[in-house]
C-alpha cells in the first residue's frame, strides 16, 4: 500500500455548530476534505460550500472524508450526490465513510452512485490517475 505524503498547504475551514471542515492538499492533485460532526438540514449546505471551496484550487481528485461524521441525514446525502454529479470532466470525486455515515450511504443506495471507500489511501489508489501513481513511485 502506498504511503500518502501531506504537502505543506493544509487549512481549516470555519467550524459551525455540530460540524467542522478541514482540507488537506496531498501529493499531486489530491485534496481531502475532512468533515466531522453531524450533517443534517442545517449543516449540509455548509458541506456544499466546503466542497465548492475545496475545488477552487482545481484538484484532480477530491475526496470527502466522513470518518468523523456521527450523523448523516438525507440533505447531506443530497449534497454528496451533487458533489459527484458536478465533478468537472477531468476530475474525480469520492467519499470515505465508516460507521453511521457508511450505513446511511449503503441503506439509501448512494454508494451505487457515488464512489465510497473505507479509507483515504484506498480512495487515492482508485481515483488517482494511473500516470500520476507511476510518477509518484520510486524508481527501481
């Protein structure tokens, strides 16, 4: 399994009641948007704003990490579907989820539409273009 290096640019989005966002720019064109807290009808629009803001730098791969999300309601699911559907043609979008968030994605069938992974390295392995993966590999 490849090790993922974090670059120097890492920033914290604003924290709102019941939800917070952080973004990490990893090697290459991979950005991870980490979400913690609850995604419901009050906080889901903030997720949409965070996805838009994370895409502002034009990452080729945007991974939304929900491993710290304790509650994922239908408005949050809708935002994730929109994030996937609105992905630019030359980019990729995926979600990392476990626990309650994963159960919501599975029970509603969202994982049939949006690529869902159990950890960030798996998401990068699948979503990052093969040519980028080869470029990041050490020379033999």
